[in-house]
């Protein structure tokens, strides 16, 4: 590190024109800086073909953060200026018409169900902060109110405010297709499939989409202390806001937010084919071993210590001593995903607290009072 300081090192290089991203990974050619060999691999969830004009732009800024890990330049940095998050810029009566950039299946063939990564071009007109949600109004008529549009469905935004192309013009969603199976026959009944999730997962580049929002303040990433600890618990698509946080922490070069704390992600899914954004998270693990921890609970593949299915709360229990200590020291804890995840988690936390001779009720009310406790389940 004798040649340069952390903040001095910034080199802009053109992104390789070979941009044929599959499953979120593309490479840029090796770069040699003052005898240091660089072999950066960036992750980008996009099929850049649909956003062709970005291909040859200089978007990558190498900045030496830790062990020569390159970060990506983002713009416009004015998106950092507001002191309050944008809220409900577009209401259901006047939604913004955006355009689908890409739809990518995120899961492998053995995953039960389908989850898609959907990039939406809002042209900078629906800015948002990490942890917020967009509303989507699917096309068609509300069956309960003939003549009226469908109700808004909310989706957590899975990108940072700069979007997957780092230019502040897109937002990404992580959507699980809601499929209905008849409980008696076990057969799929397409007439009862979820309206909006199927519209989103079936949409094609260029399709128009009506969006509202952004909304939500509960899951905003507190940035007053860049060295804070953030414990993120997700089941399935609940990982969406954390993908945004983690890209901001580890992928993007954001002068105003230089993360030096600990981010610890617990992700619960059915099996390894169901993992979401695993390439990105694994890369952070390699690049920032002191700042990132990543624990996965694969319910249909792994057993917990009692021989039952491995759920996210079993992983929490495994690390409960550390988690409780981190909470005592001011860590933020976030929960996002299906509603059904909370009772099991709360039970586990309560049991652990009691084993430690603490009252969970008191601890929880303290965490809430200190604004350390963030829950968004649906
Ligand atoms: P709907 O059409 O609303 O149907 C709902 C369910 O009912 C479906 O499972 C459908 O199969 C079933 N159904 C339909 N008709 C019948 C019938 N006649 N009888 C019985 N069942 C029936 N989801 C994500 O995938 N990703 C996210 O990041 C995400 N974030 C969210 C954030 C927030 C804050 C909230 C509140 C929700 C979030 N959701 C997210 C959930 C999302 O808003 C939708 O609820 C979800 O996609 C289902 O909407 P849909 O229009 O596809 O289904």
C-alpha cells in the first residue's frame, strides 16, 4: 500500500464490450496499476442488450478499499443530496408509466416455484432509497370493482438508488410468481394465479408498467454510523432490500457512504437452487471477509440440530450469543419476507433470551425504542 492512499486511487476504465451477462456475472479485462494485478469480476443483474447504449460508457471506478477491491462509479451523485427519502411521488390515481428493461429467472431448475429479477426503467422520474418499495398496478380490471384498475401491489426494491446500471434510471424487483394449487387435486389452477406477480414475471423488455411510490421508511438503511452492524434476516424474496444495501456497501463507490462496519445476512430458502443473488453475496464474502458474513438456511436440504428442517431461526439460534452481543452494542436487525417467518423467529429469540436470563419483552421494547428493530413482512 505504499504507492497510494485509499481515497486517492481512482481509475476509470471502459466496460468490456463483451457484455453477454448470464446469471448476473460479467468480467472486465485484467488491469495493471502500479505493479498490482487486478482481475475484477463485477456482478450486474442485467441483460445489457436491452440497454445497449450503456455498454461502452465508462462506468467503472477502481478504488482501493480493502485488498484492492474495485468499486463501481455511480451517478448522478445528486441522489445523495436530499436529507429525507422520496415518498409517494406517484400515487395510484396518477401512476408513472415505466418500461421493462429485462426479466431474468433467478432460480435453478430444482427450485420449487419461480422467482424473477425484473429491471424497470423509470428514467430517473421515480427516485427511491435503498429499502423502499414500489407499487405496481397490473393491467386489467379489478374483478371486485368492475371498471376500475387492479389494486396496487407492493414490491421491495432490490437495487440501490443508482439501479443495476449505476445511472439512477432503473429500479429492480425480486418477484416470486404466485401460483395456485388446488388443495384437493394438487393441480395448478391458472385462473387463481396471482395477477401482478405473473404479469411481472411474464413481462418482456419494452413492455409498459404502471408504478407508484416509492413508499416505506421502516427498512431504510441507517447511515449515520458507517461502522455500524446490520443483521439482515430474509426468507425468499425478503432478500430484496438487502441486495440494495449490500450493493451500496460493497459494490458502489459512494463518496458519502464508506461502509466499514459489519453486514451479516441470514437467508432462508428451500434448497440451493432457490438461492437468490448468491453470486453477488459470495463475491462480497471473498472481497470483504471482515465486513460481511453470509449464512444460508436450506430448509429442504439441511437438518437443524434436532434433525428437523433447517430454517432461518435455526441459524439465528446457532449464532445467538454473537447476535445478542451485537444487539447489545447497538446493531440494527432487519426482518423481511413472508409473514410466516416471524413467529418462529420470535419464539427462538425469546427462548435464547430466557436461557441468558434476560426478558425478551424488555429487550424487544428497548430495541424498538432505540430504532434497532426493523420488520417488513408480507
Ligand atoms: P394476487 O392476485 O393478489 O393473489 C394473491 C394470492 O391469492 C395468490 O397467491 C393467488 O394465487 C391467490 N388466489 C387468487 N385467486 C384465488 C382464489 N380465487 N382462491 C384462492 N386463492 C386465490 N412479493 C414479492 O414477490 N417480492 C417482493 O419483494 C415483495 N415485497 C413486498 C413488500 C411489501 C411491503 C408488501 C406488503 C408485499 C410485498 N410482496 C412482495 C408481495 C406482493 O405485494 C404481492 O402480494 C404478491 O406478489 C402477490 O400478488 P399477486 O397480484 O401476484 O397475487
